[in-house]
């Protein structure tokens, strides 16, 4: 088990003394685990099949209908009564807790789409007949992965730029600040609208564009910390001894800047999730048919007679963003030694 040094133990103790942030962290980790297991929790395909003495994993591998005694070579429809009878007669099946995926259509509902919550669809269906709970699980996974990757890439670029400007100063700092001022004025939404008319936006296109427009968040914080510490005696002594600039920046200056950087991380993640949801709501996000919380909000806007759509998406986003804000506040207090309880 990794042992923490006394400073980090004190920070962890201060973090635990904030019950709102501490329990928010555990709730967020639980939501993250459920989102990552969305394929297992919500799927119209069986998780495991034993048929005539052989095992199959349909939720991971596509099998033809002929594999289970059918005549067609097309993909198996596991809701087909013939296939269900074959599986029950020659083996057994393990299903997901929710036998619906984000793109499966429930044809057995007694209500027109969008149908209200029922025993088959706990949160109802949208206008296309897709299960809302399954869409939320899959949408959470995409939102969290997008937010985490955007936060990581933006932070790395911002830290490198801020450290370079703060350590060297002079013309590098001057031209770097002028470049950031010009770059930060670039209209991201208009750029996405223009690109969407040329190429079909997807996960990686959106990630690239948002990284290019959002890497400036940490530059100011890291730059200020490097400007403050570059004149310390131990930094000047290391330079006089001929220590490489990269070693000084990574080993002696970056740990000081990481304190302020880590406190910003939950807030950057919160903004990243909101960015993707906003783009999907406006219709310039993920391709049509992709599971998304923003698309679910758009469904609620277009179907006022089905309030469960907008309410479900709003509550999920509100809870998720609130948890991240509470965690960020607890991390900020944990890294502040003046915060004593």
C-alpha cells in the first residue's frame, strides 16, 4: 500500500473533515463505476449464453442467427420469440439487469412514444422509443470520458505553456501573453458550426476543437507560480550549479504549481461536461443517435407533454455537476493549510 508523506496525510485529513466533499467523492466514484459498466447494466443482448454445451458472449461478439438454430446469416435478434425459445430449450441465458440499450426500441409498450415511466422502462422512453435510463447510463459514460480527456489534455498544455512563460519571462512571456489574448477571443461555437458543414462532428473532432479553445484555463495560475518561485534562492543556486532548466522546472518548481492546479481540476471537469451537453443540445455535438445528456435535454424541450425527459436529464446533470463542485471545494480547502477545523 502506498504511504503518504506527512504533508499529504494532513491534506487527506483536511479533505475527510469536509463531509460534503468526502461523501460527494464516493458518490461520484459510484456513478463513474455504473457509467463504465453501462454495457453490462443495460443491454438488449444477453451477457452470457450456454447453448448446446457451448458458451457465448453476445454483448461483446455478434453471432448470426444460424448459431442458435436459425436459418439466417444475419445478426441475431435476441428479442425474437424463435430465438428466445431456442435458447431456453437448449441451454440458459444471463441477461443484463436492464434489457434495453440506448439505441434499442421497445415495441411492446402499450403507449405511443414518448411513453411514460413503467415497469418495462423505469424512466420512460423518448420520441424514438429508446429507454431513457439506458440513454442516461451510456450518456454519462461519454460525458465523463469526454470531460476527463478534455481536462487532462487542456491541463497538460496549459501547464507547459504557463511554466515556459513563467520560468523564462522576457520576450517569451510577452509574446506568449499576446498570443493567448488573441487565441482566447476565437469564437469556438462559430468554428464548430463552420466545421460541421464540412465534416461530420464526432467525439474526436469535438475533443480536438474544445482542447484548442480551452487550454488557457491553467496558464495564468501556473505562470504566476513560476514567476514567483524563479527568484527563490534555491532556484538561483540550482541554476548557478548548472542544473538543466527542465530538471529545475519539473523537480523544484512544478510541485509548487501543482497545488493550485489540482484545486482547479474538478471545476475544469465540470465545465468540460457542460460544454459537451451544450453542444449536443444545440445540435452541433455528437452524431445523431449517439447517447448524450444534451440530446436528452433537447428531447425534453421538443416534447413538453413528456416532462420525464427533461426532468431526468436535468436532475442527472444537476447532481453530477453539484458533486464535482463539492469535491472541488473540499480539494481547495485540503490544499489550503490555513483551513483548520
